[in-house]
């Protein structure tokens, strides 16, 4: 007897919808012969049979979404008499006991590919859920209308709740009467609040198609939101903006770009130059590299620079440790590595901790100037705008220079404007008179 | 190339790819007017009746890719990558994201800032869909793929609810970019080579053109 399980189709995928059985219980199946089809996102996949034999039992019916590693069928290898096919719905509970559900990654994009609730969570709370199996359609209707199914009387076989029962119940509910049933949306559906746990409040929109859609925040989004508000509440934010002539850096970058690509396989960007200049300025003005703890200033002897990395659904700030010990090459390598691993969710937890100063490069998205929020418990963050060729006046002549706006948000509790601008002047001076070799 | 011919070609290449007889391929084609419906599609998202479609010269073709309903036609660059994902990441979600990246980077080269909308596969410009994605996978070999509106007559989308979503569609031409399918195809093929090669360190560093077969 071989168990056929819902396969893992990718790192971020925690479940799949079984869309079609290509064999019926009792059918002979060869090893590697397509057995069923699943759907994840916009991808349909044929799943081959793991063994040759007779399909003896089908445990997940078409249209059901189950977690990866859930047993969906069994194959009798020696062609023994197939057990009578059980009614699929009855046996459809995911075999959580035999295959523990992998924990969905808490950080990045976990909610992106599939509804985050592992199948175990879909298991209804016994008290609130009526007896008898529920079809996916009924569950979906209940979800869409935020309906407590225990209040619906089933008229189907064995008291089973049918689509008609739900529609009848909805029609009888005055407020919901006019809300039409939305057409089925393609998977993945938005994660819906657990029906059993939430008593049904009356829907907001009494008529017409739904005007709003409710979606719970991802864990990462909740953390970002808390952190941003905490920071605004903690620090007295002030932002100062300096215009910096990046022409010398641009030339150095042009000279080394091809060599970087050829020797190291990554691009040379402006960011490591700015980071390097920030390190030099932080050494001269260590208060910008400090934290505030009650009535004490904590000076950090290490310079660990956080680099904000945009993710599909959020933001993470991995840290370049010992940034003062790296040249432009080392900084660029660190940026490329951290950004790539941030996006593929392979950062180790301690790689986002211990930063003493942060840089956010919104210029890469076309922003000219921004006023970033300080990454607590740090006291300053540097924002890097786009580098654009701009006409500027030099010695009463107009010249074309590569201009960038650098903004520094600092905590006015600890740092005064004069100090912040001295820091920025130093940074500007390093960048404008760039001479240091990059590799 | 008409849809049925391209479909047959894909089917043949998939079998040969599964048997390891051929390397990965990227087919770039342009179809005559056709509306296709994915395996999990909903026929009700086809708004026009058969007669109206017939009068407009639009074929209807149920097919075996993921996704709902979509339209293909002149001025649309349709790409069918035949890739063995076992040699890539064994990750269908990452594959779809990579396809999106190829299209986003291609559009960026034409000065169009396109992006993703979480949970809505495809490529979007200001809330309008510019490229649709629908994929079929059999033994880790991909077929079907993407459709990028270059100079598509967008009125044909009125016959359907694209991918079951009531969101507007757009094209490069509608955004003021005049480019031929060939121009876009070359740029896209280069990005495709970059995105999929750089993620496949085991593959010999192929030149952008080495793994594509263009049948425009």
C-alpha cells in the first residue's frame, strides 16, 4: 500500500487545490502515469503516480484544497482487491497525524501563494460546525457571507447543508437579502477569517457587488506597522536634506562597473559608495551611531549598517556587520548577498539584529527625496534619492553633474540640527571628492 | 501561428523535453484572435455568445493551462517556455514570479514601470493588466506561459472577463510605446536568458539567444 501525498511544489507553497482525478478508484495505474491534477496560483500541474498498482482509495475529492504532504489517495501495489471507494468527503480530512504540517515561514511572502491557514486550522471547531460533511462550495459561500453554518438547517442527504440551504438562509436574512453571490474567484482566495470562530455580523453593503474586501494582515505587515508607529512615538523625528554631487563617484563607478560584473558577477551601484561615506562620517560623529536608553547614551563601538530591502509584500532591514572594515567591494558584496537572501527568505534571524545606523535607498524606485522613519533603537537613518544628471551652476557656469539628494532623519532628543548637518557635510565631502579605490 | 498549431508544437516539445531529448525552449508567437479557457476556468467569464465570437472572427479553445479565461490576438507577444524546472528551482511559484520579472524588466527597457499585485498573478501597470500568465506543468516540464499586450486591440477583451477578474487591461501601445513584436521579443528573450540563467548556476553560461527558438 503506497500513500499518495499532495506534493510540495515550491518553497512558499503550503497547500494545493486538487482539481481533477485522472483515475477512478479501482483503476489500474502505472508508476509515473499522471494520476491527478493540482492547481496553485496560476499553475496547473499533473502529478504522476508514485507507484504502480490499483488506485484503491481516494481521500480528497476534486475541488478540495489540502496542505502539502496530506495523503490524497492510496495505491494497492500487488493489484489486490481494491477496497470499496469511500465517499470522498467523509475521508477528506487531511491526515494531519501522519504528516505534520510544515510551519509556514513566518517572515516573507508566506501569505502570498496560498491562504496561510494550514489544513488543520480549517478543521472546524466541533461546537460551531454542524454535523455532516460540507462541500467546498458551501464553505466558500459561508466564508463570503461571514456565515455561521451552525445556524443553517441542512436539507440534503443526512442533514447535509446544500448550496440551496445557504442561499435560502441568506435570502431570509434581511440585511443580506440583496447581496448577490459573488462569482467564484480563481485561486488563490484571500485568506478569510475562520468562520467557526467569528459570529456573523451583518454584512456592510446591503446592495450591489461588495464594495470592500477584508483581508487579515500578514505577520510581517503587523510587525512593520508596530515598529513604524513605535518609532514615530519614540523619537522626535527631524529630516535634513543635502544635495550631493556624485560625479566623482559616477566616474569611479563607470570605470569599475565592467570589472565588477566580470570578476564578481554583480553590479556596482551607488549604494556601497554612500554606505562607505556614511561609515567615515559616523566615525567622526559617533553620536549618530549611538542609541538612547532612558537618560543614558549608548555609544556603539561597532558600525553595523542596516540596509532596507523591499520585499514583495513588505520590508526587511538586514545588517552589514563591521561595515567600517569593508571597502566598496566588500560593501557591495554584502548588499547583494543580504538583499538576495532577504528576497528568498534565507536570512538568519540574527542578520536583522544589532544595526547601529540604517540606510534606505528609495532612489532605486525613482524617489528624489524621502523622509525615512528611524529604525529603533537607532537614532538616525539615511535616505538615498535617485542620481540624476542635472544642470548645476559651478563658478557661474552651467555644468551637467550627477546629482543626488541625501536625506537624514535623526532623533532630535539626542542630536541637534547643527550636528546632523555637520555629519551630512562630511558625507557630502567624502562623496564629492571620492578618491578611494573600490577594490 | 494559430493556437491549435502552437498547442501541438508545445505538446511535442514537452514530451521531448521530458525525455531529455532537447534543451529548454522559449517559443515566442503571435496568435490570430482566439479566446482560451483554462482547466479551472469558468465559462461564464466568456461574456460574448458563440455567435458574436464567430461573427468577430474569434476562435474559442478550452485548454489545459492554469488560470481562467483569456484572449490572444494580433499585436500580442505570447511566450511558451518549455523548461524542466527540476534543473531550475523545483518551485512553481518561483517560476511564475520569474516570468513576471522577465516581463517587468522588459517593460522597464521600454520605459514602462510595471509591477506585481500581490495574489494577482500577472504583470500590472497602474492597476491595469498588461500581461497574463497561465502555466501547465507535467513532470516538472512547463508549457503555456504568458501573453504580453504590445499593440493588442484591447476591445477584444470586452468579450471576456480576463482571468475572471474585473480589472482593466492595457497594452504598451496604449501607454504610448510604439514597438514591434520583434523588438519586444528580442528584449524579452535577453531578459529571459538572464533571469533563468543566473538562477541556474549548473547550466553552462548560455548566451541570451542560445536557448530560444523564435517563431514569430
